[in-house]
C-alpha cells in the first residue's frame, strides 16, 4: 500500500545498527535500503544514502553521536538537510541523492581514520560491527561542522 507523505518521523528504540529498519525503504529503481546497507549501514556525510533519493536522516550511520552532544549533532545535520530540501522546494531539482562513488570514498576514508582511534584497540563495544569495523565518527567536531556547513553538490546527483 502506498502512503504519500511530506515527512515521516521514526523513533526506533535502542537497536543502534538498525536505524529506521525494520521499515522497508525503497529507493530508485526498486533498490531497498537493506541492500544498500549490506553488509553494513553507511551514509554520505552521515545523512544521505546513495540510490535513495530525497531520503535524509539525523544521527544516521557514522554520526558522531558518541563523541559530541547528540542534540547539537542533530541540529547541525538538520541545517545541512534543509539546504538540500531547499533545492527541492525551489524546484532546482525534483530529487537528489549522493553519488555512490562519493559515498564509497567517504566511507573508505572514515574507516581508515578509525584505525587511529580507541575503537581500533580491540575493545568490545556496540560501535564495532561483527567484522570489527567501527561505526564511530573518527574526526574532530571542527571537521564535522565544516562538512555540515554546506552540501558539496558535486558529490550529489540532482534529477530535474
């Protein structure tokens, strides 16, 4: 059954690696969020997912929710998201999604950077997945602010 919505807000409880699942999210060309997030959840700059246009999330994969104040992180992410929504609102595009290559590059850099953190010391934590890959944000809050200041539209695929 199709439900047309302007906004859907989800509260999923404490299954930190599940995010909005078990809700089935289907993106472009029938791609499911589960398939994009196999073998692990990932997001471009913590808020968008390739292949799932107009899908934005707060405190998504690799967000610095354990490093910095949760509310502040969400506020900064929301400002970033609103800049993308403004492109849609002003009809500069009808859908927008991050490029797969940009997302892969971002995630590869993030995983490499975690090797210099406490998460790579063999500790046991829910921040580390079954394959030993940390889900944590490995950089400074200054970098987070800089990345969230404005979307790098070269890393996005707008569709008119």
